């Protein structure tokens, strides 16, 4: 039995609230149960120097947690001179996921930065961030089209992400913190609206996992991402 | 005429929402018009080494802005190795203001860290932060008393803060960003519930100001802080 | 046809040379074709403070590249104050992989640091590093047993790693640099001698990949790791 | 009674020695009693990039203390990667104070950097620095006019600064270290030769202060700055 | 008697292996007994900005040690934000030594970076590095001439280096670690093929040394460098 | 002919002024012509952790230049996170030189830090610093003996330093900046009062130098140091 009494293939309650940041070109407050991430998409006046002359744009992401997003207060990374390895890994993952469904030349030589700031953390912050970031990016592109900065929608399709894991020997979907910290295997899946895999990451925290278990985790993830994409569609309808 | 059509001595709409962070011992989302600051108070298991044997506690504050709290996206400070001078100046100001009304020995040898994270910035973020931080600290002390960690309330009285400035030659209260960036003089006042001055900071951005102007700014601030303290009292009632 | 004319499921020539570093407790120079990694295992007199009283040991890894390991010279990371995100990600992966097959309490409260320094890089440096690091760690434990520092072998089984990818639409094993930089999908698999999965990482660099492709990559990896484990067995025989 | 037996409105002995640095375009060694600050003004061949095309110049300041300027040796800031928050706050204050009396377009697109290095510290270093920096800047402008780099004097008027505080319940002028470290309220005032206020900073170190006390501190400061400006006039005569 | 039983004026076995790095324009693995240094020379597509328009090229060097090159593991410098003072001192010494025998205008406006990475350290790493770096640089210039990037050989003559010291009261040549750590005086000499002195560094670790001792150290060094230059000549023959 | 018209073996005017810093246990303002260095010796309440239990003390040095000590303003090192390689090299040299004449066990388990801050730089700052630092250290030990912190003088003898160089083909003593920047060879010598060599550093900036030239530089240095030691004796008389 899961701590939350959810079924093994059951998502937490997911909400996607748009236009929550007054100044951003696109924004979304995404919640997966008690996990809350504020995603803002910012059109940058000028992108990195290497974009010039390339004929295409770029989408990048940054990720951070408020210090008291967590059960115990976490120290700010500002004093250590660089984001931690974990933070960098997550922000590269979010950026890659968004670029996998974006037609970069359609943006022109501009950069969109999607900031994902975790307001409250109860497991699955990176997958919630990807799911919400897609909405913020979508709304940023709508804003740009409304001002004729771009003429066609650079988004080719949806992208969303979910975590799975093996908890007390059983594969389960969408781990909250209590499950995540006790899981034997922890996996994250990023998939597109049409079912393509963008990223698969599975890690044995304790004993190694089998190929059969990997395939079961993938099946659970597929079901979860289908629901997330459906919620994204409702949100932007 | 002010951009917002407010009277010269009129505050923006101020709200103080308590218990907004699930894990923090005390928290408050404070808004001054479009300015929004999330304040959380965290009881730290162990304070800095120099507290040991001192017989008293400590209250400190940290301050940060989300990158897209601002009209244009602001770069995160994480890559520069240290908070900027402005950030450090603000967090020291918040800490001093809270300690000015706290009976430190009553906390015991513990540290409370109040994090003030600006979700949206439209001027006056440091004064909003002080006003909301007092609520978060108050609720943290209530939580500690509820668990018998401390026996008496360490808060001696209220503290709140407000900005004033000389805008187009006229002293006005509670500047929003559009006024703040055009003001000739910019001032911040931190006062206690009983009317004592904790901090006065006045800076001529353009031409110097006179003693009469300083006194008028002080008069406006006093009226503003009185209203803020009254709102704090309602919030904790 | 692959640039090297190898079959799709064919490894490059792999060699594992032991005892190459005079002062290290265990060492291995591993080559996967033109990729060369020097792995040394160092018994640290005292581990991190959190080990004390835990009753168990720790295995950690560090990873770096010589500046001219690469086709074009790469700048040293020493000037940037911290290893890059990529470096940190790789060294965490190596450490996790080794710990997955190590009985930590059998080490006692000591730390082994395995340094993996890339002398020459032609793709697959992280998987070569894991494969060679296991040998270095094995020899370090043998050295410790020879001096009665530990009484039983802390290694539970072998661990090795290999990269796969989809190159020109076809899944292939053990990508060299020319393939890796052109692959549509890039994946790394870490597996134990008994066939358990320790880590699966698959990333679509261009278009998303399908579940069928993931399973084919996994099948290739399984064959590759079996050969690597067999080479490890010969090396330590 | 003050430790130095000075009257409440009595400055320490103040000296302003010009041309003390052989290579600087302007320089001044300022002493307020035992506090000694070496101020040098340097004309920079080229200013920051944002000056280009602006049609105006810039005056900035840097501040530092020699390690044994203080009673106990202070660690150098060089190892911490950035000036401390206190240092940054002081150097911004000095810069703002000088710019408040400078006609920036009259400098042309050049930058003057005024370095204020504390040789010995006995309280009031920032106010001594501002008072001496004005002389160094004045002499730098004279040097520039002598070489026809500029044609009119960019200085509009004098600027000087003084600290005040409430010591044992009594407002006093120009605190030395022994008073400063024991004062209940600490304030700094920057004023122009014509009596305008450039900066007012008052902080309650212990109990809050009243409006009447603030006004008395301001009165003391006004008397002090008048004497300092008079000494500046003698120095440049 | 020396620990290695060598005569006082006897070098360790020295080897110079060329073309050991597949991608570098020139490379050399140099060994002085158990000390092993990998030297690679890289032609940089573009040098530092100050080269432009100078009409000449530049040769620079970087130096580092693998963590387990040493008897005890040494921490990597990557976490400290800058090479240590010792590392910087050594890399400046190597660069100066190479430039002393290079005709910089003959390189054109290009930079050659010679990386000296210590694989194993048993004393004398900086002198071995200089001796091997000359070979790598020589081969880089040969490579450039082969591609008609330059037309004449920029190398004017050989350069090599050796350490000497006073060990148990006796001047000896080419100290290994066991001698170096116990020597009363430690000296390094860099000389050209024609016998000119490029650098002399002598340091009393314990009691001061006399002029007569300095001259004896110099005599030993001259003999050692003559042998090293002779080995360089054989290596490139 | 030298720019200053000095004879080849002639020092600049050297002065050693004691007790120039009010709070330091020992201090000396040393001038070599226009070069001015303020040296302060600070008894540190507690030394580095590794001193504990060692039964001996430590003498260390720090070195810095004021930004406008130089002809052109030099940027402060505070923003770069670490002293430059040059600064570290100099401060290690000063520390070694002082320790070479100090009986460390006679200090007890304490640290003396000698700060050498260059007020004005006209060549030879490191040698002036060593010469003045000896006075500051001497006076610090006198202070300690006066308070019975130590019972015997830890200084075994004098130490002083001087630069020499080959300027326009001629060996000369005590180079000022104009000579130093044009010299073909630059050398620094640190010697004790009894004539022992503590440190010899000679560098060919352009063409290599000969053994005969090295010996002539040494002869000049010996004469210079003898005069400096004589001035030190007068200063402390």
C-alpha cells in the first residue's frame, strides 16, 4: 500500500494554472499534489553570442528551489559560486526536453529562458517542471505570435514528464517524497504527445533492477504522460 | 498626480496571508499592490557556532528575487559566488529590523532564519519583506510555544517598514516601481508598533533634499507604518 | 556501415592493464579503442566526517580529462571554481555504479576514492571509466586484505558499462566519437556481472525514440557488458 | 563624558594633506583623529563600456582597509572572491556622494576612480573617506584642466560627511571607535557645501530612537559638515 | 650515500618518448626515473586578443598533477577556483623557459599551449616538464612546417632543466622525492643548449647556503643539462 | 649610465621608520627611493590548527599593493577570488626569508603575520618588504618579551634582500622601475646578516646570462645587503 493510498498507476492531483506572473511572456504554476513549481518563460532581447548568424533560436531552462520548499531548510546555492551538479543536471534535462519538441529556426535568432522555481517540494519536482514549462513556453510563443514577432508556432507537439519507481518491490507511478526517499529504483521518463521517448533515466538506489521491471516502469510512465498531456490540452484550450 | 492616482499619503492595497508554506514553522505571503514576497521562518536545529554558550538566540534573514519577478528578466546571483552588495544590504536590514523587536535570550540558543523571496517586484520589496517577515516570525514563535520549545513570546512589539520618496517635487508614500525609478529622493523607514525608529535611510538620487523634506517623508512614513501594524494585528488575530 | 566498419553489436578492442600507477593501492589503464582512461583507487586515511560512527565505508569517484585528450584542446576546469555539470554528473555516475556492487560495511569507516583521468578521448569515456574503475577498486581491496585492513572482499560482483546509440537509424554498440557526435539517440547502460541493471540513461539528441528501439539498445548493451565482464575476469585472474 | 573628553558637538582633529601619492592625478591623506584614509583619484584611460556614446563621464569609488588598520588584525577580503557586503555598501555610498556634486557631462566619456584605503581605523572611516575623496577628485580635475583634457571644473560644490550617534543616552558628533562600538544609535550624514542632504542613514543598534533624537543628530551633523567644508576650502586654497 | 646509490653527479634514467598523444600537434612522455610527465603541444586556432596586430606568436604552458601521481593522494585544484600559487609559479617557469629559445615572430600571430601533466611524481617534475616540453614544442613546429603554416623553425636552440640540492651536507644532482624532502637547499637550473642560463632558483630550506655551494650546484647542473640536451638530440634525430 | 645617475653598485636612499602603525605589535615603513612599503607584524591570538601540539610557532607574510601604488592604476585582486600567482609567490618568499632567521620553537604555539602593503611602487617592492618586515618582526618580538609572552628573542640574525639586474649589458644594484622594465636579466637575493644565502632567483627576460654575470650580480647583492643590515642595526639601536 502506498503512503497516500493511491493505486500503483495513479497520479497525484495535477493542476496547471496559467498567467500567474505579471511580467513574464508566459507562465504556469504547476502542482503535482504538494509539489509546486512556478514556471516562467522570458523572451530575451538578445541570446548568446553563438546564435548570431545561425538562423535559429534557442530554448534554455534554469531550475532552483526556494530554501524552505523542503521539509528541512536547504541552504541557498548563491554562496557556492555555481549551481550544484544536481541543479545543473536538472536544468539541462528541462532544456533538452523542451528543445526536443521545438522548431528552433521558427523562433528566429532569439532565446527563450524558462525559469522553474520550486515553491514547495514533495518529490517529482523535475517532472512537474517539464510539464509546466511546456505551458509557459506555449504561452510565450502565443504572445510572440500576437505581436507578429514570429509567424508560425515553433512547438511541434506536447512534452511532459513523470517519475516512476520500485517502492517496496512494486513498480509505482508519480512518487511523492516519502516514497521517493525509500524507493529501490528511481526513474524519470520524458515523452512527447505522440508517444516518443525523449529521455529515460533509471537508477538503482539499492539492488539492481531487471529488464522486466524497466518495461513495467515504462508502461506506467506512458499512462501517466498521456494524462498529463491531456491536462495540458485542457489548460490551453 | 501619481501614476496610480493614489493620494500622496495613500498605501497600495496590502495583504498578509499566513501559513502559505506547508513545511515552514511560520510563513506569510505579503503583497503591497503588485509586489509579492513569500516570507518563511525556519527554526534551525543548530545555529552558528558562536551562539553556543551565549545563552541567547539569533534571528537572521535572507533575501532573493526570482529571475522573472522583474519587468525584464534578471540573472540569478548563483553564478557570481556571493549575493550582490544590494542583496546583502537588504538581508542585513531585514535581520536588524526583526532583532530590534525580539528578546533574543527568550529564544534559547537557537537560530531562526527568515527567508524573503520576491515572487513579483513592483517597488518596495524590502519594506514589504520586513512587514511580512514579522508575521512569519510571530507564527514561528507560536509554533515553538505550542511545542513548549520556548515558554514566553520573544517578540516585544510589532515592526513594519515603508518606503517614501520625492516624486516630481512632492513627497509621497509607498512608491511603486514607476515612481521609484523616477524619484529624486528615495527613503526607507523601519518603525516599531510603538512608534520608535529602527532605521532611516534617505538617498538623493538627483538633487540633494532639505531637512524640511526629510521631516515630511518621516511624517508620511509614520502614517503608513501605523496602517501596516494595524493590518498585522488583524492578520494574527 | 559504421565508420570503423565494425558490426552493429561489435565492441572496439578493449584492454585492461593493471598496476600502472606506482603509488596507488589499485590501478588500471583501460582502453576502448582510442579511448584511454587511467583509473586509480586510493585508500584515504580518513573519510568524510559523516562516516564516523556509521559503521560503514564509502566509495567515491572523480573524473577529469587532460586538456589534449580531445581532438581540439579543451580548457582546464581549474579556473572555473567547480567541475562542470557534465563532470559532476559523470563522477556521480561512476561512484553510484561502484557502490551498487560494494558491501560498504565490509570496508569499515574508510573511504576509497577512484580517480578516472581521461588520457585520450574517442567516445565512451564514462563507460570505459566504470569498467576500469572496477579493476582498480578490486585491486585496492586485495591490497587491503593483504595487509589485514579488511577481512572479507567487499565486492559482491562485477560491474561494467557500455554506450549504445541510434546512428543513421540503426542501433549500434560502443560508439566512438565520430558516431557519438552524429547519433540521433545516445544511451549508457551500467550492468552487473549477474545481469542486473544499475543505471539506464537514454537521450534523444534529435527525434524521439520508440520503446522498441530502447529495447534493442538494451539487448546490444547486455551483449557488450557480458564481454566486458569476461575481460575483467581474465584481467584479475 | 565622552572617552576623549570632547564636547558633544566637537570634531576630532581633522587634517587634509594633498598630493601624497606620486603617481595619482589627485590624492589626499585625510585624518579624523587616529583614523587615517589615503584617497587617490585615478583618471582611467577608458571607462566602462556603457559610457561610450553616453556623452558623459562617471565617478566611482573603491574602499578597503589594510589588515592591521584595526585593533585586531582583520583578514584580507582577497580570498573570498568579492568585497564583503559592508565594503560594497561603503564604496557605493562614497561614489554616490561624489557624483551628487559632479557635473558628469563636463568630464567627457571618461571614468575617475577614487580609491579610499584605510591605513588606520578608529571609527568614522567612511565619512573621512568621503571628505578626503572630494579633495582627491578636486585635484584630479585641476590636473585634467591643466592638460586641457577638460575645460570647465566638473565639481558643482563641496561634499563632506560625518557620523553622529547616541552614546550613553546623549547625541554626540564624530564617534571614535570606543564610542561607536557602544552607541545605541549610529548615524551617518552626507551633506553638500550649500547644506543639502545627500544621504541620511540612521540605525538603532539597541533600542529604537525618536524623531526628536534624529533631528538633534541632524543638527550636530550640520555643524560638523560646515567645519569640514571650511577645512576643505583651506586645503585647496 | 644517496638513497638510490647514485653518484652525486649522476642523473636518473631519462627517457623521452615522442608522439604519445594521438590528437596533439606534438607530444612527449618524459621520465626522470619514476617521475613521468606527459607533455602535449597544441596549436590554438586563435591566441589571446593582445596577440592581434603584434606580428608575433606566443608560447604558454599549463601544469597539473593527477591526484594519485603522488605517494599520498592530493586533492584536485578544480574546487579551489584557481591553480595554486605553486602551480602558477611552475607554469610560468615552463612558459618563460620555452620562450627564451623561441623566435616568436616566426610563429605568426598564433599561440602554442604546452600542457605538462604529471602522471607520476618522484621529485623534479618541473625540470622534467621543461625538458619534455621542448620536444613537444619541437614536434609541433615540425607539424606546422609540414603543413606550410610556418616556413622557418622558430626554435633557436635547445632548453632543458635539472634540479640540484644539498643533501646531508653534500651537493647532488637530480633529486628524487626522498632526497628532495630532506634537502637543506633546493635549486633548479634552466639552461640552453649553448650553456646560457635562463633561470636560477635556489632556496635554503633549513640553514643558509654559501656562495661556494651555489657555484658547486651550478657546476653539477651544467653537467646534467648537457646530458639532457644530448638525449633531446637523440630523440629528435 | 643609469637613469638615476647612480653608480652600478649604489643603493637608492633607504629609510626604515619604526612604530608607524598604532595598533600593530611591530611596524615599519620602509622606503627604497620612491618605493614605500608599510610592514606590520601582528601576533595572532591563535595560529593555524596544525600548530597545536607542535611545540613551535610560525611566521607568515601577506603582500598586497594599493591600486594606485603604480604608475597606472592596477585593479584590486579582491574580485578574482585569490591572490594572483605573483602575489602568492612574493608572500611565500617573504615568509620563507623571515623563518630562515627565526627560532620557531622560541615563539611558542603562536603565529605572527607580517603584512607588507605597498603604498608606492617604483621597483624592488619584494626586497624592500623583506628588509622592512624584519624590523616589524623584531619589534613584535620585543613587545612580546616586554609582556613576558616569550622569554628569549626568537630572531637568530638579520635578514635583508636586494634586487640586481643586467641593464644595457651592465650588472647594476637595486633596480628602480625604469631599469627593471628594461633589464635583460632580473635577480633577487635574500641574505642573512652573517652573509648566508637564503634565496637566489635569477631570470633571463631576454637573452640568457652567463655564470660570470651571475657571480657579478651576487657580488653586487652582497654589498647591498651589507648596507641594508647596517641600516637595520641603526634603526633598532
